[in-house]
């Protein structure tokens, strides 16, 4: 009996050693794939990061007041995103179309309502009237294929009625 018990112990030890050896001998790439599977992939993440719908002071319709009404779009990824053909709309259907705009990685661009000269950080809709409702509205950002990328709502249309 003791010989059979010893044989079972040796067999169990050999099996355990084989299991440990095979786990240690796994290629490094298998471990890397497991780690990469747990890590979220980086996607192009563009979002509406801030809105100033109510320009400071009295809404007097001046270009300065119109340009104090704006929406910020941020690219949170490391890669630049081509915004050509993308649109920014309000609830009433007023639309701004991005033309020949590339948003670098980790960058923000501000879209003003009034007139101005476009720069790499500021774009202008060149409108003579306010776009964003001070009390409630929804800003919707869509890509060139019409897919909704992000929305930002405020006021009574935001949340429950």
C-alpha cells in the first residue's frame, strides 16, 4: 500500500510540476494579448466639452455678444480627427457645417455664433442672430456620415419633464 501511495504522490507532483512549467513557458505574446484585451482600445473620442448658451451681459445682438455664445468640441484621443463635413445643430435645426477643419489630438476648438476670422482654436458661424436658447436647448454633433457623435442638453429639455 505504501508503494501505491508513494506512486500516486509522485504522479500528482509530476502533474503539478508540468502544469506550473507549461504556465511559465507560455510565450510572452500570449500574456501581452491578455493585457491588451483588458486595456480599452483608444478610439477617436470627440465630444461636446462645454457650452456657453447665454452670453454674459445683456443679449443686445452685437457681434461681441453673439461671439460670447459658443460651443466647445474636444478631441480626447491622441490622433487628429478630420471634421470636414461634420455638423453642429441646435434643437430648432440651425446647423453649422465644418469645412476643411482638422482637430489635433488632445485639442479643443470653440465655435462662436457671430462673425470673425477662423483660427486653429476658434471658428465662427458668421450669424447675425443667436443660435442657442438660453433656457433650454440641445447641441448635437454629427460626423460626415450623419452619425450622432455627442449631444449636450440644458434646461427643461434636459432630464425629466
